[in-house]
């Protein structure tokens, strides 16, 4: 109590700063420790909230908390809709359709049954909360997929199901609630049906109209570049508020429809908008989870009975697997992927936020058992987040559905040099792919048995068909310096700027007149050699070789024995690689394998 009294004056500014620090700090710590970020965020919220009493959202933020969470969830769903490009759904289309049209109603029925028979809720509260439970939480799925590194199709299935089912679940709860209103004689059947149909119609029309209007404005230059993001956010909030005014929770459907329309409108500024919103979503997910965890009170947490555990087991072990397996009967989804999806159903912030809202309304109508809904919702979110946070990656690995854990290398530009480098990486058991827009330049790589892709790495087809999850590093190595710079600049946000490299530009580009700003291009790779110089070395008979450094044979000795050798990469025992360049020389470290280019006279003596 002493701690709580000392911080009783914690105001909204300090509270929001604390939420931001805890949220982003948890994500950073999770990245360093290779742990699920959601788990650490929940833990942080529980510690500062009901644990130590330092932070109480209802006290420190007050009535602004619920609107903040509602708008944050709307933005998260809109950002999710922005990722739903129909072209990327090719392989997963049938599975997603079945999980939505069959899985959602079936999951609703099974969840309601679990709530009634396991948790002891009445049918009214069970039907409303059961509708919300069909959501699998894009706020949770995205970080888990990022950590687990799943193959492309199962990842797409989980991602699309989560984003599409979120508004579907909210609307299912609205539908059940309208039925409850009719049963409580607070409204007539005709009024309830009219309100529901009108709400869905308005939400769909608003979402489509806003998406079309913004797309037209951006495409025709009506909105200047610097105002596109502000206009987008303002339009998003306006659509959400207007739709929600007509029918509560229909705003989630409106913003999702708006996001999907923009994702498929082929906007020239689409990538910039999506990346900016991804960054905003990271902050919002962090903040919402901290707020929801901190908002739980000790009485509610300790009031959970054995029936809560039974309810969780029934939902996780029975309801979710049955829903997925039945939905995918007769589909082309392989059994391994069905098992993975059936055993992966984390719930997120939409579940807790919407459940709390309907719980209050049901209690107001006289359904006292609905008071248990917030605790059950939080227990389900916490249990599934922790469970799937720690089991998704091992389960996917056991089923053989993860991308290669080694640090793959994507080489843009076919040549004799890139083929030799790719072959050396393959011999080191690292994933590698050579990409070029000219089929003839890929000939040597194909003849060497190296995996290739004919096309532009920046094309829409490459974005939709290539699985880039196995590749951690990018090397732009074409004979066009400008194109190398473009590739490195465009792929930097996706791979991380520290993982994008390019070979040295021609010497004339080194003058101040031709110097590029640091925001363009990637790190310099290849010991400062240009494309022409690297090709010349290959003609002279230079080759790649690997040498393992040990305590008895350190880097200093290697350099003394091979004064003409050109170090290119360090390969670690765990399969990760570190690229080398003029500003990133090799390090004195035992146990690593040094990949280098060697002249003909030294080549035969340096291979492992």
C-alpha cells in the first residue's frame, strides 16, 4: 500500500511514458533473449499493475483508456488489412476461405458450448462471448510468426485467418447480443435485425468508399506526399467512429475493408504507407498489451476457479483443433499444416477489449454471470499467448514447416563471381538464391545446380511468389551501380539495413559530385572491388575457399600465409554469417570459418 500511495499522483503523461517504455523495452528484451515478446509484455503489465500497484490505468489515465484501446485496435486491424494483398493468397486461398466461412460459425458454437458446460456461464453470456472467441488475434500472430520463421503457406493461413476473423468475431458477438436484447424484451425482433443489417451495410459501404476515395486522391495527386499518412490516419479514425456510431463494433469491419481495398489498389506510395503503419502497430500492440495486463485487479485474478482451467483446456485442446480439422476436410492443405494451425490459436487484444464491453452491457441487462467474462477473456489470452509463444517454433520445427534456420544469402545479379560465391555458400550448407532479370546471366548458376529466380527481385511477382524467410542477408551484385543501390534501398526496411550489402560502385562514383547520401544503398561488400574487378579476378582463376580458424591457427596466421587472400564472410558454427567489407574487417575469433577469395597459386592449399 505504501508503494501505491506514493505513486497515487501518477498522471496521464507519466503513465503513457511508462507504458511506452515497458512495451518497447519488452519487445527489445524479447529480441535479445529470443523469447516471445507478447509474454514479456503481459508479464511487465502484470508486475507494474496488480503486482506492485505502481500503475493503474483506470486511475492514472482515466476515461481515456477505453477510447485509446478502441482506436489502437482499429489501427492494428487496418494495418492488418493493408497486408491482405489478394495476389499473395494464391496458395492459401482455399484454406482461408474454409477457416472463415466454416471455421468461424463452428468455432462460435464450440466456444459457446465450452463456456456453458465448462465455465458455467448461461447460454446468453456464452453465445455473446463465444462469438468473440473465434478471433485468433493478429496482434499476437504477427510477432509469433516473426519469431517462428514459418514457411510461406502456413504463415499466410494463420495471418489471413487472424485478420479476417477479427471483425467477424466482433460482429458475431453483436449478432448474439441483438438476440439477447430481443429475449430481454428491450427491443423487437424487427428493430434488432434492422439495426444489425444496417450496421454491417454502413460499415461495408464506409470502408469501401473511404478506401476508394483515398486511393483515387493519392493516385491523382490530389493529396501531397507529405500529407498522405496524416490523411490516411484521419480517414481511418473517421470511418471507425462513424461506423461504430451506427452499430457498436462494426467499426472493426469498416477499417478492415478499407485496409484490404488500399492493399489491392496498386498505390505508388503503398510500401511507404505500410512500413510506417507497421512501425505504428509495433508501438500500439506494445501499449495495448501493457494497458490490458495492468488493468487487471488482484481480486479478479485470484477469483479464477478450477472451472477456468477446465474451460481453457477444452478450448485449446478440443474446440480449436476440431474447428480447424473439420473446416479443412477435403482441402489441399497438407496434414502437417492442418496440425500446426489446429494447435495454434492465440487470442489477442480484440478479444479482451470487446469482451469487457459486452460483459458490462450483459450485466446491465440482468445477466449476472456475464461478470465472469473479463476474467475468462484475460485468462484465455494469457494462456494461449504463453503456450503458443513457447510452442509454435518447436512444433513447426518438429513438423518440418520452418524455414531453414541458417542465415541464407540472397544474391541479386548473375555472373561467374556470384555463381562461385553461391556454390561456396551451398557447400557450407547455407541457403542461397541468385536472382537476375536476364535469363542468360543465370546460366552458369543453373549449370552449377544453384537455386535461381529469373525476374526482378523488386517485382510484384517476386514479392508474392518468393519465400524470402530463409534469407537473412542480401548482396546486390549486378553490373549496374544504380540498380544495386535501388535494390539495397528498397529491401533495407524488410531485411534490416545492417543485413543489406552491395558491391563497390565504380571509381568515378567516389567523387563528391557523385556521392550518395547515407540513406541510399547498402553496406559495401567485396573488399572494395567493383563488378568489373571481381569479374576480372574470376577470369584470372581466383576461387573461393573456406578455412576454419582455431586457437592454433588464428586470423593473424591465416593473413600471414595468404597475404593476397580477400576475406568475404565469416561463417559461425550455428549457421549464421557475417559479411565483410572495408569498414567491417574479419575479427580474431576461434571457431569461425573464413570464406575468402584466393588467387590460383594459393587456392589448392586453402580448402578445408
